[in-house]
């Protein structure tokens, strides 16, 4: 039986290696092209190994976009958005999972129904509210606030909190723990893998967001990384070397986050899929 399982595992890995290579090929070419001038990128025989033009491409990118400032803006915005969105969606998911109140089912259904509303329907009212009413355009909060309490996060955390035994929470309340302490010190540690998975998803969504920051950030110093890279695509010229360098650098923070939380990611995804 062990020999048969090893043979099956061998053939499975043998089949997955080409698929993994196919998936990693664009990332490899991005990293390689970031170290070559544009003339080499569009040559008849494009390079397959690293060159020596990374510094030149980066200096051009920095001169055109102030990329380091844009990268810092993206790190701050994505980090703040992830922390505050996890807090709000966790509280919302906890309330829907562990409390009974009038209209609970209808309210949760209404929240889920917002998923059917196209983004382009809400983006103009959001822009008017942020730019005209709140007057916070060209700030971090203009990008962060509109989607903090997002539907996906509430639904995901509700599913995760449903796996927490109610008796455990009741025992903490009987011992005199406040509701906030029960939530913070009892419930949240139990769903830590789910929170790690949600953190990755939220950070990635904010990190890659382009359209909304493009609308509310008109000052060049407030640009996020995707908006700054978008300015490299002009009517008469496209700085492909700068785009490759910028995207290669932009993958580093997300890779660091994923590597730090990867052991929780699969467990969190599985835990969030539990049904009532």
C-alpha cells in the first residue's frame, strides 16, 4: 500500500510540475525583463536570464513617478485597510453568528444582496460623498473608508465564528468576562487561521486596487503604486522597463505577508467554508 501511494504521489507531482512552471513563467519573465533595457525586451530573441539594467530602469521609474513615495502610500493604505476592515468585519460576523435579534436573517440577506450591485453603480455616489461632502480626497482615508465593512469579510467571519462552541463563550460570560473581552480574548484566538486568510485577501484587494484610488487621488504625491504605474502608459510612449521594475518590486510586500501567514491560509479557507 505504501509503495502504491508513493507511485501515485510521484505521478501526481510529475503532472503538477509543468503546471507550476506555466504559472511561474510570467513572474519569471517579469523579473528578467526588469533587468534589461526596452530594446532587449522587444528583440526577436527576448532574454531569459537576468541582465544589468535594473538600476537604470529603477532610476527612470523613480524620476517619472516618484515610485518610492507611491509604494509607501500603498503599504500604509493596505495595512490600515486590512487592520480596520478585519476589526469591523470580525465584529459583524461575530454578531451574526452568535447573537439573536429581530430581523437578523433579513438583515444578513440584505448585506449579501449588496454583492449583486455592480461597482460602477456605487462609485459615483461614493465619490460625491468622499470628495464633496467629507472633503477628504487626496488622503489615505479617502481610499480606506468606503469599503471597510465589506460583505465578503462579514460573511467569511460569520462562517468562521459559527465553528466556535457557544458553551465556551457562555462559560467566559459566567466567569464575569465582558462581551468585548469574550470576543477579543476567547472568540478571536479560536478563529485565528480564518483571520490570517482574510488578512491576505483584504491586503491583496487593497494593494491591487486601481480605479477608486485613481478617482480620489489627484495629487501626484498621494498616488498609490498601481496609479503611479498607470501613468507610465501614455499615448505616445510606454515605459515597459519601468513597469517591469515597479511590478517586480510591488510583489515583495505581498509575498512577505503570504509567507508569514501561509501556514494559516489553507486552514482558514477551510474553516470559513463551514455551513450552518
